């Protein structure tokens, strides 16, 4: 190495072939040049060894490969120490092989430490990176945890020791965020090699906090990849976290003694941590409940030798419902948006399935972000499920549904962990193990002599609660209703109609539901898609629904037989009606007191439904007993009684009656004189009121056809017209400026829809605008002003033209990117025939590259994404010279000229907004560079149109691609709103500078309608 590097980057790896290339590429993309990369192999057995050696061979002046003697696996601490021993730089940075740096990481951090010679270690916030998976459900999960310490501040030792995890509650830094002076390692002795993995970073940081000045920066320059194969995930999955924590605390105690540390605050924090660990160390300190429904028998057995192991011995299984035998751990307190990891080990006496979930312990008894089925074998298996809590709850519970089988199950090391705060979520109860006997048998209870009845709290003439118990907790009838729907959840699928709201549709149907309708009797109800009285619902099309959920409604309908006939008619053949209604109950309700006509019995229910559906298609169940009826009439809540007291069934004391009724196949009855109505069309109330709370912003790029489209940017004119037809038929199209104004005034029109386009392709004018005019749909086009004039293609389109079009290319490519040489051998793919082009024309970057050309295209695009535009243009110039390409833009891919922008906005239907000058990742720029990109973009558009431009869209647009600086700059530039690419709905409380958008693909009208229904569900 000709010049000694200022910073040495140590990257340890073990079997990291899936991620290591991306990690190395993020180092190569650094804007700072004086660095070396030490790739330390901890005995890998996969292809990561070959990958690391290859990079070391390609960049011998930059990258070195290291391994332990004999290619041994010695653990994380020993591997990092090996890297530091070989480091040449004055500073040492760390990057694990599954994480990545942003391009300015080293440049920013080196500048900070160079100006603060008293600082030994610098760290900063790290983004927790979920969206790397590309899965839609992960796109909005990325976040940067609050560090809970002053930012851009010097912290003297030992302030951080008791403030941060593992002794305090503050967020511990990630290894990928650290920059350490080389001399610090000599002073503190490096990493503790007894820690092979997990807590090895905390032991090192503990020694730093005790002796070194630390600077905590406010910048975020790295991404910590969240994935199931990480070290921390494996530890939690195996239930070993407490063991590692105990080892750390014992080491820390010895370290304090050996250093003669007498600081009382540190010792108190250590003692508290040890006591907390002992309190939470086993399931014996938790109160587990086993509920068993009538007809089944089971018992909970805990071992004295290992109380973590719970055995659920199933003695008799007489029903098919999974939750008829259910193990619960209640009294867990969680908050909405809290991230949790449920980990445990499990096995069964023989292969079987069980359900697991996390749910409320009160009305409305919702699942809180987790419910799924898992398969068990007779071997112990580790499980880990990460989820986000969907509501605040003080009585949340973990539940394992073990019914439906007579195979017994064992659980071990059940833990609920908050990874952001680094803490376990526990019951606020004193240690007490509990098991419950089966309630399947008739209870043996002693007789009560005359005149010795103890009425207690029930000796009163007025009810304890007049609100069905809602003011005390969860109403008892809801317990029976939701247990019934849970058992029948497989029926909730396809197109589902629910009365009043769609809470149960979403909870029990999930992804099985393709379209959700809400029926309400009152015109103007904002969430309703159908307005109807079920007793006179002739306007609802026949054979429309796969499932109808009708809970606690029949008592409010005077003509019950007519309502049942209509529900039979509007069900599809094979469709299912799931109904519940009251038996023993108070019949006065503040809202429905004048229309509460009926209470029912199991006998009347059987006869009424049999007349509409025929007896063989009807199943009736009744729930309740004398004690449950008495408590329900008084308004006592579920939380005040036990599951055993509710689950016992006594004929004649029916609180809630349920019916599952099926319309037989082959019966496609249609109402007389009824016209056929398209299912995609709302029945009534297709314009929602202004008081509702959601809207959708759609993101398009191009309206065009043919050619390659590796980023799924094109929608054909035909499909675009079909999509606008759906919007006009069902929604309220509006300008982005109108939506921003409504948000500013505290309201959103639902289902209002805003159409936007990014980049400013000429087809927005030539092909999209005529269709917009045809349907009268307004739109906003965000323009990247550096490409105005149509003299060049966007840089990603140039890569498409150079790599993915038919023709001959030189076989060998040597490309200099940011001072680093990249070599590509196209081999046989140097020749790309028209037939091959036709075969791979529809390839998308989300798919594996089918040829070397496609691989070269993708890798070059990935490397250029974070580069400044002048560096991108240098690379493109090299590529054009290599390919013999003159750089002439394709007419189909050029951007609009200035006169065409003026034509685009003529008439006011289409507006324009800013989209920067060169389309960079804004968060990778300095504040000044961001300001230049934003203000120059807006200024040029202002000059062209001679009026202020007040809207903006972030290039790329995910949450890490812009920051608070960006938002501040936009506000200072008098922009009223800005759009991201985060795919979610706009709500009343949505930030005007982080408006979410859904990208629209080349979908037909029918598929587009289905996507809208999913987004709105």
C-alpha cells in the first residue's frame, strides 16, 4: 500500500455469502478515500471465503484477507482483535458482513474526530433496516431508534455506562456506527475473547465507557440489517439471552473488582441488573393459564427441575377448534407500534400443528400483530416471530392454541422481548405457577341450604353496569362471539360483508380477504360501501359474497325471515353466513333502544335459519351458564371472572347464540327483475363523506408500451385508462394541493385519490395527459430539472440502453467507479440476439439476473445510485465509449422540453412539482448540497411557469433517503407538501412533508381495483 491509510475498516464474517458483497460494496462507495478494508474470516464454510478472497485479489492496495490459523472458528471478539492487530490506520471502524454503510460515513466521522482530539470513540444513530427484503410488509418498518443521550455532545467517562443498555435503558450503539482511535485498543486491551458472540460488543464498550471520552453524533450513516440468521436473532430464538446476559454481568463484576472501581452508581446499577435477571429468568415466575372447552380434557405440567419447560398434556380432544385448548400468559403491558420478538422452543409427542398469537385481554379481543400456525415435530425446534404491536394494551397475552388434536405439546424458554429498548416484557405479578383443571366435566358443587344464599355484590336492584360491562372491561357476550369467529376464521375469505365496520373481517380474514364491504343502515355513514336495510335489500346483487359476518344485529330487525332470505340470496354458492345474536341479555341499548325487537333461543334460531338455508346447512351453538348469565346481566366484565366460569355450558341459560349457515353449491338464485351489477362497483354510497379519515396517493412514472422495463415504471395506455375508470367510478379524484389543504385544515376525504408522476418523461404529456383529460382526473408531475430539454436519458435508462438492448458489446469491461476498478467479462452474453431480448424483455430487478448482461446492469446501477451526478456521468461516458454508443436519447425515453412542460400544465388539470436537479439520494448529501438540489429544481420550474412551485417528491423516497434537513429546506423554500414512496394510506395526522404513496404497476382495471381494496382494508 503506497500511502498509509488513515482509517482501517475491520469486517469479520462467518458464512455470510448472502450479504457480504453488498457490505463490501458500501465500503468501496465511500466518498472518503484514505481507508483500508480488512476482511477477517472466522472459519467460514460457505462461499463467503471465496468472495472475500476475490475482492482482496481485485483490490490488493485496498483490501486484505485475514483468517485464524487452520481456518479456525474463534468467535467475534478474537476475529475483531485479529483485524485490529493488522490495522495500519490511526482510526478503526467496524462493519459486520450483513450491514452496510452509507457513502459519507467515513468522511463525516473522520472530520468529526480529527477536530476533537480528546475523543476516543465516536458513535451515531443507526437505521434498523427491514426493507432490504423487498417485501411490502417491510417497507414501512425501517426506523432509527432514539439514542436517549444528548446528540453532538462530548460525554466524559463513565456517564454512558449506567445510561445505556445493558445497565441502563438507553439504546446501545451498533458496531457499524463506531469509529475508534487505534490507541484506545492499547489502553483498554481490545475485545474480551471469552465472548465468542453476543455481548462481545457490550463488553468492549463497557471498557470504553469506563475510561474514554465519547462523542455522540446526530448523523445516521449506516444500516443494521434485521434478519432471522443474525447472531442476536439466533440467541433469542434459542432462549439463550439470559445466559449470555448473566455471563456478561459476572464478567463485569470481576472487571470492576480488578480495576478497583468503587463508583456507587455503577455498583448499584450492576446489582439492579442482576436482581432483574433473577426475577425474569424462568417461566416459574409467570402465571400461566390453561383454558379447556367443554368436551376436552387437558392439564398443565411444570417440571420442578426445569420450570421453563411447560408440558400441556392433552387427555381428550373432542372438538376441532384450535383454541378449545389454549395456554395463555396474560397481564403483559405493551404500547402501539412497539416492536416485539416472541421466542420459544417447542416440540410435540408426534408431528402436529398449533396456532400462536399475541392478543388483547379485553374487548375487542383483537390480535395485536401476531397470529399464525406452526408445525411441530417430536424434536425440539427454536422459533422466533417478530411483530409490531397494533394498539396500546395493559392486559395483552401470549396464547398457544393447542386444540384440534390429542397430541401433547411441550414449550420451553418462552420470551417476549423488545429489541429496540433491549428489555423483556414481563407480567407485573409475584411469582406463582398456575395450572387449571379441565372444565369439560359437570362441576361438583355443594348444595346451598335455604336462607343461606350469600348474594354479595349481586344483592342490588340495579345492575352493576348499564353498559354491558364495556365500562369495566370486555363484555361477556363478546367473549363468546369472538371465540366463535376465531373457530370459523377459515370461512372469512374472498369478498366479505360485515355490518357496521370491518374489524372482524380484517382480524379473522387477513390476507384471505380480497374485498371488504361494510353495510350500514344509515345514509352518509363514512365507512359504508353499502347502505341497506337487510329486510328490504333488493338492490344488493345476488351471488355476491363469499362470507357475511352478522354479529348482534338480528335483534334489531323486525322482519327477521326477510333479512335471512336476502342474506341467502346475496351469498355466492358455497358462501357462509356467520351470525351471532342475544339470548339472555339486557335489551336496552342507548343507540338501539327503539329498535331492539327480539331475544332468541337455540330452538328459534334453528327454525328461522332452516327455513332460509335448509336444516342440513345450518349449525347452531349456544353459550352460557347460570353464573355467566347472572354476571352478564349485571354488566360484569370478562376480566372479573375466569375462563372456567365462562366456558361451562348449561342448556337453558343461553347468553349468546351462534349460527354457521352455508348456501349450497349450484344455487345461483337471483332476485326477480334484478340487473347484473359488476362486483367491482359499489352498491350505494360510492362517494364518501368529507368527515372520513383516509386518502390514497398513487405514484406513476410512465405511460408507454413495449420495450424493457427493469424497474416496473411503465403502465400501458390501455391499462392506465382502465385504472382511471376505476378511480372515477368509486373515488373522488383530487389535486395534490387540495389534499394538502384538507390535511392542513384537519380533514381528509376518503376515499379521495391523488395521481402523481415522477421524473417528467415526455410520455406524461403525449400519452398520459389525454387519458387524464378523458376522465377529468387531475395529476401532479414531479420533474427532475437537470434532464429538461430531452438531450439525454435518465442515467438508469442509459444503463438499460447500453446493457439490455439487442446487439454486440465488447466481451471485457473495465470500469472505474469512485476510484475503484471493476472488471466484467460478458462471455457469450456479449452477443445479445433479438430472440434473447424477446425472451428476457419482461425481466425485473426483483428477479434473479438471467444473463451476465443483466448482472452487469444491476451491479452498475447499484453502484451508481449513491454517487454524485458528475461521478455518474463519468461512468456513463466510460460505458458509452466502451459500447460505441453515441449517447443519442431514445425518443421513447426522453424527458420533456421546457415548452412541453408549459403545454402539460395548460388548462390546470395537471400541475408540476420539484424532484431535484440530478435525482440523488438526498440523505447522502450535505445540508448545503441538499439545499442546492431542492432550490435550483424549484427555481427553474418557477422560471418556466412564472409562478411558485409548492410541491415536491423525494427521489427514491424511502424513509432513509431523506432527513430532517430535507424537510426543513422544503419548508424554507415555501413548499406546502412533499411525497415519499412509503406505501401506506394518508391519514388526518399524516405529515405534509412525508406523504405516503403507493406505486402503481401495469395492472388491468380489475387487478387495480383489487389492489385498492387491499390498501384500504
